[in-house]
C-alpha cells in the first residue's frame, strides 16, 4: 500500500470550513467564512480528528517527531548548530541514531520522495531528507537566503503601513522574502503552487512503482501572507491600501480594524490557496488510479496568532486554541471510517504509527506513537495530551488547558469551553483539576 503524508505549516483549525462552518474565531473583528472544499472532501472521505496536538513545537521539533515517530518533548540539552538562527529547544537536526520513516520504508522496497519548501529542513546537517531516493527543495520562503540584491526604490512601501518604522531588525524577514519573490511571473510561481506541482510531477513519474511513500511539506499558509489576487478578493475585495503581508511587525493596537481585517483576509486567502493545491493533488491521485491503494495523512504543526493577545505571530506564551488546534485527516484507501469525526486526543507521532500499521510495512524501531485506528469509532484514544513549545509546557484534557512557564516558574489553568481566548486563569478556583493536570505533566517531564 502507498502513502502520502502532507504537512501544511501554520494552518489554524478554525480556518477550515468542515471544522468551523460558522466562520473563524476573532475576538476583535468580523468572522471570516474560509472556503476549503478539498479539506472538506477529506473529511467526507476519511476521518477528521479534532484534537490532534503536535507533541513538540514549532516547525523543526514537530518535524522531528513526524519524520521518525519518536517523541521530541520532553526536550533534552542539545548543542547549538551553526547556521541555525533559531535556537528554541528541540530545534536541531534529526539525530544520527534515529531511523526516519523514509529509511524504514526504503529498506522494505518503497520508493520514497520528499518535496518541501519548508526552508528550515534544508539547512546543512538537518538530515530531514535522509532515506529518500528523491528530494526536491523549493526555495524562497520567508527568511530563506535564496536571492540577494537591492529592491526597487519604494518597493517595500507597498507592503507596510504608512509611517512604519523600517529598522533593519524589523524589516529583515520581509526584505529577504521580497527579494526571493521579486521575479515571480504569475500564479504558478507562488510557493504553494510550486511545491504541490512538484509533488504532482513526482506522482506522475512514480505512480507505477510497486509501493511508494511521498512526503509533501508546504510552508504555506505561514507568513508572509501572499496569494494570487483571486483568493484575496474572496475575503477583502474592496481593499485599496498597502499589501500587509507580514503582520508580525505590528501590534494589534497599531492597526485599524480595516487593516487588521486585511491581514486576516490575506491569511484566509492563503489557506484557500493551499486547499486549492491539495485538491489538485487529490485529483491527480484519482486520474492516475491511485486513490484506492494510497493512504493519505494531512496535518499541520501549529496555527497562527492573528491579533489575539494583542499581536501577530506565534510566540510560545500564546499556547492555546489559536496556536495549537490544527487540521488532521486520515483517508483510508478502502473508505474505512469515512465521514467520521474523532474527538480523542492524539499526537503527530501517533499518526506515524497508524500510517505504518495501515501500510503493513512492518514495525519500526523507536516509535513512541500508538495506532489510533481501532479507536476511531469509539473515540477511545488518549484522554489527554502533553506537549512543549519553547519555555511553555501544555496539558490538554477535555476542555481544560494547563500551562507551565518553565522560565518564569508559573502555572495557569483555563476552561477553553467558557474562555477560548484564555482571559481567566481559574487555577485557584479549580485546584483539584489543576493538581490532576500537574500530575499528568510530571508523569511526562518528571518533577
């Protein structure tokens, strides 16, 4: 049996129609009804998981778990690496003694391919391409040192609010991204289009292989938020101001309501663009006759802060629904559990164990995840999840979120059903719940 694993970076769960048909959450603006017909199709044809959590965040720690099946959190002390400007815990290469999914499958006769524009995976010594017979890097995302050279005079002003203080430190990511994208000629040159088109080409060239495994890593809808104009017009058709593609340089209070909506509309447009290309990949599977013998796993690592908590981005202290609730689907080629919604807790490492079990590819060493497929109908999965992101440790159970800040040595408890934006710490009011969840964390990380 074949398998395709798709990770779409920074995709909020409330920006997918089948998860939230009433529209997005926004405590300070108009809700947006984001159109995602192809993920909706995956929900109809497969299982939609509502409570998948990456056990280690952000981008690179999560990929370490997804590429090996081995937990990365609790984080261990690791030496810093040259060439990596991000030094968060877990942001390190795949260790030499770990076995990747691609290595495991290659040894069993699978043809393994990787297509990615997640530039963090491309850095020297990262080893995320280990075990793939074919790997293709699509350059140009965010702060990827891809292109250099001056921007045209006045060009950057198209993308910032008038009066923005454009210090080098504040502008470095936006400037590099604009340099990377300066010579884009059409819709086919947007990053998601390039990445998914390469994946489609890979399938066209390899679909007659006896067994294959394809990993598709799309950095979109990660910021900067750019998409073809037809997608922007779906959510902000009357906007005539600057293209605010990089909200991270602003506080929410620095933007008007209209500007805030434009940032969010651009993110929604990028979500719909990514969904469109997911659809093109699914259509290719149908065209090549692969749908009935190919498992599909689709997930995101984390979401994105879009004005909540007063800013834009994804700092660890924002751990909550906006940052941690993400899409997750598994489509079985024989239609097992099609149309099911599963509310049990699971990790990205559980997706690895489940996929390998479906493929009948033999047990892989050092997989910490569990096969969740037998518990899909009953929802009998894990009853809680514990994860880490920088200095924040989170425990999720039912509607409760327990947080520990390891730098400040503080804890908090929130009931997300009553308080989805984490405004009211109820640790004192519900001491028994707090202590129970503290015990769940200590069982993972130790006292």
